[in-house]
C-alpha cells in the first residue's frame, strides 16, 4: 500500500503561540461595549423565543437593539472600525 504525503511544506503566516498580542487585546478592549450590547440583545431575543412578546418585552428588545446601534456608532466614530 502506498502512502500519500504532501510534497509542499505547510505554509503559515507566523508561528502560533496561542496567546493574543497586545494589539489584539487592545482591539478587543475597544470593542467590549459593542460585545456587551450584542450579548444583551441576544439574551433578549432568546428570552422571547419561548413566549409571545408583551409590551415590556418589546420595549426591552428595542432598547437592546438601540444600545447595539449606539455602540457600533461610537466604535465607528472612534476610528477603530468595528464588526459589521
């Protein structure tokens, strides 16, 4: 039986050390308000999946969505970009 092996070396951009760089940690920290707002919106949506939404639930979902939009706008205005 013949074995099949790759004839080319594996190409990697840089060796992986498993830890984020300082720049990556700074970027995560800058995006943390957006991440928190998105998690809150996701929690709201999940809570509304198993029951019909009443007026308070609708307001909660609207406020959570507004927080996500505000966090995205703040991040974009800060010039650091952001998740789309």
